[in-house]
C-alpha cells in the first residue's frame, strides 16, 4: 500500500511540474502572434530572421483591407536564403503561405510589395512567421498525448 501511495505522489508531482513548465515559462512553449506590416504604395517592406541550419520555418500571410474587404489589394512576396536563393515566391495574391526546412544558417529575408495595379495606396499585411519549436503543431501533439495517456492510465490499477 505504501508503495502505491508513493507512486501516486510521484505521478502527481510530475504532473504538476509539467503543468508549471508549460504554463509558467513562455520560453518553453512560446505563444506567437502575427505581425502587421504596412506595405507602401511604391517600394518594398522586408522582415528578416537569423535562423540556424535544419530548422522548420512556417508562415501564413494575408492582406487586411478593412475599406474594401470584398476586393483587397494584391501583394507579391519573395523569401530568400542567406545565400540569395529563393525559398518562396508568389505574385499578385491576397494570401499565401510558405514552409521549408533551412538548408543554411544565416539571415532569411521575406520582402512584400504591392501588385502593379495598386499604386497610390498602402496596404496592411498580416504575417504569422513561426520558426523551430513555435512551428510545431501543438494541437495535434496534445491530441496524440491524450490518446497515449489513456492507454497508459488503463495499465495502472489506481486509476
């Protein structure tokens, strides 16, 4: 009986420690939010990130046009690697996404500009760029963990 209580206490302490790590320290499971960029009517707006080799990169981007939601401006985008190679390119779109695993370490650059037909006005762009652990699909991990936890719990007599 004492061994059973000791095991229960260990499981409870471990569960609390994991919960505190996941909720108390944002460095372990970072919360990301999209940034909004104002794309000028002429010229280009770029963002960059220093990324190591062999890191997953995911991004979603879309035009936010509150004035004309039914007919938003289009943008073009180019993402380049530290050596100037194209990692992603898209023209005259209102939304898109890119995903790749870095093949070289260094500064990755994403540049956005308005399509040819939209000269004279600026446009807002939402960009959700995730790198490394932030790019992991935590929802599917949580679902998988619940399935595995149920099968493990059925092996213990005190559950």
